[in-house]
């Protein structure tokens, strides 16, 4: 096990009816800016619950944050937050609203020029408005982590930043808010969570037995709950289990003592979303099996462990078990309802591979747990996903 420092200050407020707790979670003397997306919260009653919980409070709002939130939208929101003197941001929605709100929190107090420099890793985050969240889509883990992914329409980029200054002060996780999710977003959430766990777990370097078993527990729970949510979408406990899996999947705990992580799937996936507009999770379902097949020799030991403990595969040598485990994972994504091949999106894999490789090379990015997958390997991986 490698050394680690683990700090996660997010207060998680979990369960039905917990939106009412909002009034005690936000300081009484600040103006709150409520941020939200395209209107789902107005249809499912979450907006009304939030307004009721904050009755009598100084409040302003900014709606219209799009999926794969845009820098341009965030900059308008930041200008509004400044102009109206907002002292606290409350994100109500999915990962996109949360991520946008993290960027708005930084941009609205930014004094060193264009905050896009933060996304490019050229400038540090030195201050941010405090923020909290009411999560309505379990998927990204943004509600309990330091990351945000922002797209820039004018340049076609999709980049991530991280800072402890954008940890939410609290996140309210009421599984009842997820009853209104379209099936496609439920599917996306399951796959995104699964892949977050895998990116931390499926590494060839080092070992952290407890953390690995915690990762396997999340994977097993997802595999158990995924068919249930299709059959019984109104089952509160199933929704609650999926929600807690998603938050646990990317709140940092599954990285404790793990020597390295492999975010190759996400790095390629973000480029595919930027290039072709494919939903975040759907890019991951296409790319992760391809990454594992490409890296099957180097990842063999962990893939075989996963095959045995998660997929129940016990026959054959380690190489055969590893390969069967990858097949099982791909079949699982398909059973959830998510395609796993680029051809299903009518995307030419050879062309996509060239483009993704060129975009990563332009930023000088090499990927994988060894940081040694460059243009050639990226093209090979994307081709395996054809
Ligand atoms: O905009 P509204 O009207 O709210 O509708 C949203 C949106 O259309 C809808 N929705 C959300 N909650 C709902 C609902 N519809 C009905 N009922 C509800 N309860 O769902 C649609 C998708 O929402 P979005 O927030 O975009 O989805 P998700 O949570 O999957 O977030 C995806 C974004 O997060 C980034 C992705 O790259 C992508 O930009 N990620 C953020 C990460 C992080 N911060 O740690 C890590 C991830 O790997 C990921 O990269
Ligand atoms: Zn993700």
C-alpha cells in the first residue's frame, strides 16, 4: 500500500425528505444563487422543495446550464453572481450543474484574467465562493469531489480541473429526486459509476487489498441493482443504492493506498464527447473494454482478480479469465442498455482514433497508469472499439 492523505470535508445529507434540511446548511446572512439545468427540477418538484426550504432567504437564480456545461454559460452565471452579490452557490441538478457551479464559484471571484487558464492547467485556483448541492442524477460523484469538467463551445475543447476549494460544503442526496430520470440517464449513471470505480481499481501497479475489495463491493452492488432499476424504477431502495454507489465511486476513498490510477478511458471519452457529442457515460462504455483488451497483458493479474471476485469466473488460466472478465464487463454495459461500439454511433473508428490522438498530442498528454500511451496506442485502442 502506498502512502496517502485522505481528506473529504463534504457533509453528505442522505435520504427522502432531506431537502428540507437546506435552511440549516447555508449560512443565514448570505445571498444564495441557485443554479440549475434545463428545467427538469421544475417538472419533478425539486425546485419547489428547494424554494420552500429557503423561504425568506435572499435568493437569486441562474438556470439553463446545459449537459456538458459550457464555459460561455458559466461566465454569464459568474457575471450575474458578481453583479448580484451572491455569497453562496447552490447547485440543483446532475453532474453538469454541479461542475458548472464549481467553475462559476471560481470564475466569479477570479481576478487574474481569463479563468479558462485554470482549465488549461496554466493558472492555479486561489479562491472560490462556497457552494453546496442538491443532487438529482447519480453518476459523476461531483457532489463529493474536487473535479469539474467544462466544455468550451468556441474551441471545441472539453477539459477538467480539480481544487479542494470547490468541494461542496454539503450535498443533499435524496433518492426520490431520481424517480423522474429518463431511462437513458439512469443507464448513463450506472455505467459512469462502474467506470469510475474501474479506473481506480484496474491498475497494473501496486496493491491495496482493502481498497480493492471496497471497489469490488461497489461493482457488485451496481451489477445487482442495475436489472432491478429497470424492472422496478419506483423502488426507493434500489434508487438509494445506486445513488450511494455513485457518490462512493468517485469521492476519493477508492484511491486510498492505490499506487496509480488509469484514467485512459475518461481521457479518450472526453475527446469523443467533444468531437461527436456522445453522452459522457456512453463514450466510456465504448472505450473501457477496448483499453482493457489493449492492455490485457499488463493488467492481467488485476483483470483475473476482478473476473473471479466480481464476475465469478474460475475456469481457465489467468489470461483466459482476464479476457472473459472483459467480455463480461462489455456484456454488462449492453445489458444496462448502453452500446459498446463506435459503429453503433455511426462513428468511423479509424478517423476518430486519429482525431483523438492528435488532440491529446497537442496538449502533450500521455495516458494510462504508466503515462506511456501515446498517439499510436490511442489509435489502436479506439480502433478496437469499432
Ligand atoms: O438539465 P436538466 O433539465 O436538469 O436535465 C438533465 C440533463 O438533461 C437531466 N436530469 C438530471 N436530473 C434529472 C434529470 N432529468 C429528470 N429527472 C432528474 N432527476 O439529465 C440530463 C443529463 O444531466 P447531466 O448533469 O449532464 O448528467 P451527468 O450527471 O451524467 O453529468 C455529466 C457531466 O459530468 C462530467 C461529464 O463529463 C459531463 O460533462 N463528469 C464530471 C465528473 C466529476 N465532476 O467528477 C466526473 C465524470 O467522469 C464526468 O466527466
Ligand atoms: Zn465519468
